[in-house]
């Protein structure tokens, strides 16, 4: 075991797979000469050369389409977006081509592309650079959507995504690139579509994913000191969602709280709430609680942003409400 940062394991995962398969290449803005906007491709240009680590113009619609066409001709591209907010420029290519080509061609073509980059807020970046778009992409049949919360999961999931024969949306966070964790020296893969129980508990189930998992784990640890046992589930993948792990936990704890950095309408939390009441209604001892951002764009102002982003105390308060404990 050796300690690595999130950005280092992203580069490791891509490099390890590229060494095995010459059809894999990386393209995106500043991924080559600059070693990546967040240094998540550091050293890759030196190892693989300019034909396999390709700097693109600021033209997401163009290079997204190039990657998709390339994948239909036997290649396995990795596309890095500087932020998934910019992926919206190329979303027509992702939704109308990458997600549908296997079905529309009757299985003649596949589209093994990984679209990766940061999602959600990262401080004072303004409303147009602070959007959580996971549920947008997760709504599209034909796409897989992965949102890791730590370096260990990120490496194993990215390696699996690169080997997948379908398009995978792989969503990271600027605020996680410096996170450190011990990583095995031996190679490993983590399956897409399998949630992970980060902390076992008996009183209430807390479900989350992505960088806000840190808040979920902190809330569970704080409440443990008060005698409240919280089971924390990291979805890791929001398409497909591992409903079984969530349902089995709820059948044990009889209560559910979902924490998500996203707007409330049409959120992943909304989908989980529906599935739990549909398949485990008789096990629930309290209404499901949902914690999201307010239904408004992210503010630029630091004090306003602090009010907009879900707070640790709010998470603990909602968990206590699910247990009918006065906060």
C-alpha cells in the first residue's frame, strides 16, 4: 500500500489501461502539454506521445463527436472535460449519438468512450460552473454514470469504465483532486453498479455519493457519539443504481435519509425515495428525508454559498427527525 492523491490515481488508472491497449487514448483541453487542467494526466504525454494524449481546441461539441466516431471505428477514447458544465456544449453528441448508437445500429456498433471530468460546486466559481448534472446523464438509457467519492474507488471504477464497451460518464470533483488515500500496489477493479457500505449501522440508513460523502461520514461519526447508529451507503454509481443494497439496509434500519449535492426536482434522491417506498414501504417507520441544495443556482458570494450548500448540522438534524428525536 502506498498513499496517492485522487489526481494521481486518475492518471494511474488511465496509464495502466493504455499500456495494455493501444486503441485507448486521451483527449481534451490542456491534457497534454499542461499535464491536465488539474494535473490528472501528469506525465502521460511523455510516456504515450502526442498521438495518444491529445490537446484539443476549446470546442467540446467537436472533440466529443470525434471521440464517438473514433470509438465506432475500433478505438476506446477517454475524453476529459475541464468541467461537466462545459460538456453541455457537446451533450447532443453524448445523448443522441453515444447513448443510442448500439440500439439504433442493431448492435453493429458499440461506443466504448469514457467522458470524465469534475462535477458540482468547487468554491466561488459562479452558477454556471457549479452545477450537479449527474441526474441529467443518469436519465439517459445507454449511458452509465459513475461518481466516486475517494481515490481508492476512483481508480478501480475508472479502470472498469475504460474497459466497458458502452459509454461511461465519470464524474469527479475539483475539491477531491488533492485527497490522499492508501492504494494497493497490485491491480484492482471495482464493478460498476455496486454500492459500498462505508459504515455499518442499525438505526437509520444514510445514502449519498460523490464528494458530499465526506459530510455523510462526518455526520454519522458525530451522531455515533450521541448513541445514534447510522449506516452510510456510497452509491458510487448512479446509473445503474444498486437498489438492492439500499433496500436491504432500509429493511434493517427502517429509516432512510438521502443526501445529495443537487437541485431537488428530478434528483437521484427522488428516484431512490420512489423505489424504497415502492419496494420496502412496509419496513419504513418514518417518512424518508431528502437533503439537497436549494432549488436555485449556486451563488457566487461566499456567505450566500455557505447557506446554499448542505450543512453538517442540517444533515444531523434531518437524521434525528427521521428518528423522531428533537434536534
